[in-house]
């Protein structure tokens, strides 16, 4: 293992039920030297509970600014040269983060993406996931099974090279495309992580609608940029 410093970044929005367990699990991980929690305008006790759980730094957004912006705030606050990205609702399963770190610290990958166990029921209809998979493969040639997984380990230099984390719910899809198109090594890793599944109620459909909008926008933006680059190369 190299001597890289590892910072865990946890963007969180109204995660009072799980943030304590998530932070404690992250703090207990080998190689992790700090845990940075970014409370993205929560209306509950997420921030104070993260502090009580022992998070190294807790930053509060005055309003909800979106996951990508929360992660960029965490990037600025973190001091590590390897970043472990964890969602606030992982709870104790955040302990699986070591599986993501090992390939990066061993020099086998520049970014790892967590594969989750297959669900037998619940959740949505998978439209956003299918669109993200299609977009990543169309623009990079790589079949990535879990392009929407927010659980990742990545070199800080890689994120800085792509200009930081993409905005809102486009963050995972946009990051995956940008990293692959720059030739970095990306590895999907099997984990036993688990987090809250978005339901099929009105709130769940609204969340999926926003997610699908951001994913489609990210793919279209990058497809247009790719087309412009090709045109310039032909002139």
C-alpha cells in the first residue's frame, strides 16, 4: 500500500436516521484519516448528529444546492489525495468502503465504483439506470453496470482533472463519462453495501424525474461537446 492520505466525503440531506452509523463506520475504516460531512441544507438534525458521531469536519449549506455541489464543497474541505465517496444513508454498510479503496491504493485503478447486491423487489423501474448505462457506453465504449452508484474511491487528481464534480443528480453519470474519456482506469467492485430505496409514491416519482432530467442533460451536453470536437478535428 502507498502512503496516500484518504479523505471520506459524505454528502447528506435529511439523513438523521442513518448518518451516525455511516460516520462511525467510515471513521473505523483502515486508511481513512478524516471524514468530511456536507449537510446540504437539511431540515433535520443531520449535521449535529454527524458532529456527535465524530466526523472530522461538518459543513452546512444554508440551502439545498444538490449532491454535486455538496461533493464539491467536501472536495475543497478535504485534504486527502484519495477520496472515498459515501452516501449518508449507507449506515453500517459504509464499512464496505475498504473494498473500494484497496484497488486505488494498490495502483490497480484510478477510480472504483461499488456494485450493490441485486434487489429482489422494491425500488423504481430502472429507467434512469438504463439511460445512464446507455449514455456511458455510447460516449466511452465501456459497459458500466452501476454508473449511478455514488459509492466510489477516486484519486483527487482525477477529479481535479475533470474540473470537479458535475452538478446535481448528474454527478455520477457525468463523472463516469468524463473520467473514462480521459483514459483513466475504472474498476467496478462487488460490495455488500445497502441504502434506502426510493419508493413508488409521489415523492419517489418526483425524485426520479429530477434524476432522469439531470442524467439526460449530462449525456446530451457531453455528446454535443464530443461532436464539436470531432468537427474541429476535421477542419
